[in-house]
């Protein structure tokens, strides 16, 4: 008979949903892919549309880094290394 697990806090369940079961390597790969797409979009805006979007790009990179790296960090700190 399996032993019942202790209930998890609601905050931890929400962070697990936000992370989506991805490992840190999957998050790093997705971060790099999205970063490349944002860079390409910035060059298209700069040279084809003659619009400077670099002020928005900085905020988006920080927000994207928080989305990809804060949930795994919280889960790693909460649960430990395993």
C-alpha cells in the first residue's frame, strides 16, 4: 500500500503549474530560442520598419528571464536538490 504524501502548499502547486514540469535545461533552451526570435524581430523593426524597439526589448528580456528561471529556482530552493 503506498504511503500518502504530505499536502503541498497552494503556492508551491501554482509555481509547479507555471513551470510546467520543465527542467532547467529545457527552460534555458526555450529562453535562448525566444531571445533569438526577439532579436530577429528587433532587426526587422529596425531595418525594415525604421522603428527603434530597443527600449521595449530590455523590459521583455527581463520579464522573459523571470518567467523561465524564477519558478525552477523557487522549486529548487523549496524542495532541495532532489
